[in-house]
């Protein structure tokens, strides 16, 4: 116990403000999930069955991010989902409903309710005039042309996430033990295969991944990992690892830390992975994906300053129009179901049962619940991107690579945590 470690969470640190050479809107947040796959917005969606299927993946790729399709379904269906993304138009507005400019806002909302659309393009005599987004059932936002373009194009300037053929990129979750699924997804056109196990630092899992990696052409993101030793072991035994997915038991619906008593908070996992990569001279060459507990742009910025290239989000997208879960009305509010992949409901589907070790299959390491409906993921992503620019601006970092060297984090006390949040008011 003499070397008992202290793990840090996002709430344990703050970003130290630094001298910034640029305005927040000029911060370049483009980054890579693998050496060959760049993102305009460094966010990918979690491969969870209440978060990412083809609709989510299409929208995120069109907006400059990336979706990772979950594997809690038959192999053939997951491959079909990948194919749907690859066949979709790269234009962000190509499949969004069109509404004439002379239609009243209330009528537009009714139309969107009837069609299930989370957004619509406003067309006038001279073409595109604006966008209407629906953050709630009985309320919505109308953005004129200038404001709509400002949200996604004037500051962040996202380009669609596309391959060399101009097709949308898409990720797909795999098990290291299911070679046939990986092959099928590879043939369907998946650009990156994201290993989807809770604890990859396991002899059998690493050996299986080493064999699988030789059977596919798609790039592989290995995870989840939490320690320096885990990263070094995986990289020493698995060829062509293109990215690392790190963080253990930080997700809002993960109960591994409570049930099994094991956890490495995402911020600490990022720092551990960075230390391993720096030892090998590979930091910045093998991207780190911070997975779990990223609630807002501030958390994302902290993960990036610690060494991450990209963050993975589950809850931030679970309540959006494009998630595969149905809408549920409770009283006067609307929600969507959200569950961990080790929750009872997810495990009953059985397709992703080996995400957790075989002895744990009967143990629930996740929970199920409801999250508020938030409208289109497009608006969520735009707000997240602008917030991330602001956070890195505070850090004095004009880009993500600059954040690795110029950004600083500082420990904050429990009293300090309370002080830096809204307080002493009635809400």
C-alpha cells in the first residue's frame, strides 16, 4: 500500500487561464481519431444501443464529427448500418425536411412533430434562408441564414468527415473475440473498428485482438484501457493500433466502480496513456480517445489538455432526435431511454455480452434511466464545439496540439469546486 495512487477526475481540476494569441472563435479544434482520420469537431459518439445507429452516425459525419455504431445487434444488421452511412450524402442538409419561408413557426413545429424531424431547412424565393431546430416538443429555435451558418460554419468551420472517395466515414464497435463480425464490418466499409470491451488489459483479450488485427484493413482503436502498463502491453503485442480508447467506469450509467470496485477516471486514464505514449515517442502519433464522464465542453478541454485528441460522448447524444431510443412523455416533459451496455436490458439482447468478462456476464455493471429530450444532435454538437473553443481559448491554446504543451490544469479543493460553480442563489 506504500505506492497507493491518487486518481483525479474532471471535477478535481480546473483549467489555468493563459495568455491567448487568438479569439475563442479562431481556436482550431480539428483533431484525429486515428492517424488517417481527421475530424473538424473532436467528438465521437459512444457505441451504445441507445445512442448510435446509422441516423446518428450520418448526422455526426456530415457535421465534422464521427459516429461509432454499437454492436448489440446481429453482425449482418451492424454491417447494414455501416453500409447505410457509406451510401448517405455528405451534405448536412440533404435529408432534412424543407419548409417554405412563409409557413408560420407553429405550423412548422407541427410538421416536424408529424415527421419526427429534429430540424428543417427554411427555403424562400432565393433559396436557403435559415434553419429551424426543435430542442423540445412545445418549443423550438428559428435560426436565420446568418445565425445558422454562424452556429456551424462561421466559427468552427466543420468539413464533413469523409474518406478519399468522398463518402461519409463511420466507426463500428467490435469484440476482439468476434473475428467474423470484424471482417463483415470491414467489407461493409467501416473506416475504423473500435474495440468495445470494458477492460482490454487481459491476456486473452489482447491475444485475440492481436490475431484479429491481421484479418482486417480498417484501422483499429484499442480499449478500454486505464493504466500506463495496459497501454504498453497492448502496443507491444498488437500490431497497427491506430488509437487508444481510455477510461474505466466514468460513464454516467456505468456502475463498475460500485459493483466491482474497479475504476480509472477518464482524466487519469488519459494522463496514464499519454505517459506511456511519450515513453515510446508516440504521443500525437497514436490518438487518445477520452471515454466516459465528459459532461460538457469544459470536461472535454480538460481531457485534451491532459493529452487526449478526441472525446467520446454517450449521454450528451442520448437525448437527441437522432438517437435510436424512442421518445417517452412523462407529465409535460419528454425523455429518451438511456442505458449502460452492462445494464440488465442491454445484456438481455446478448449480442454484446462479452463486453465484460465471462464470469461477470450475470452481474449488472450498468444502469438504465431517462434523459431529457434535447432536439437535434446538430444543435448539441454546435454548442459543444463553440464551448470547446471557448475553453481552449481560456487555456491560451489556439489548437488542440497547442493545448498539450500550453494548457495547464490545477488541483482545486472541495471548497474550491463549490465556489467555481453557481452558488448562493435560489433556483
